C-alpha cells in the first residue's frame, strides 16, 4: 500500500516521471508499429522503481499511467508496422472485446520500457555505458 501511495504522489507532482530513458523505448516502439510518435510526450510519463526484496533480489517496476496507443488506424495498416503488431498478437480490432488489442500493445510498451530501463541502469552500474561512449567516441 505504501509503495502505491508513494508512486501516485510522485507521479502527481512530476512532469514526465522519474526514469532513465522511457521516451526512447516508447518512440522506437511507436515508429515500429505505426503509432503517432507525437504521443510520446504523454505516453512516456513513467516512474521506474528498483527495490531490494527481503530475499535480497531486485524488484523492478514501471508505472506508466498514460500510454496512448491503438491497434488500428493511423500507420498501423502499413505492411512492416502491421507485421510488428501481428508479432505481438495485437493487430487490428479484437474479435470479442473492443480495445483488448490496444491494451495488449500498451502492456508490450510497458514491458519494453522496463527491459530498457533495466538494461541502461545495468550498463551504468557496471561502467559499460561510459566505457562504450569513450571507446566509440566519434570525435576522435
């Protein structure tokens, strides 16, 4: 309960949330699936939490309350974008439940964001991100 209150209170007082790079993941997924990339602003509102469990494990979560997406319309009919939605099982209108495919896609956006957040934070903690930027610096 306290965690939910903390997340909601933080979200209410923030613009964009507290995350490492949610907007990069959201924008990439939106372009790949024919969504309107301008919806990135609202859809990238995200709080990433990393907590140590009682067992000493890492619990990571993302809270993304305003993902704006669709499973049909816009660029979702384009062949490559439609194929990406089909791979995720959320292309077009759901046969029985209106909005179910859009909800499935929103969950995929959240999962992709969670994976990206974990990856970036891991690279930062291990020093790999800085090392890679120094090694591949294009200004050399």
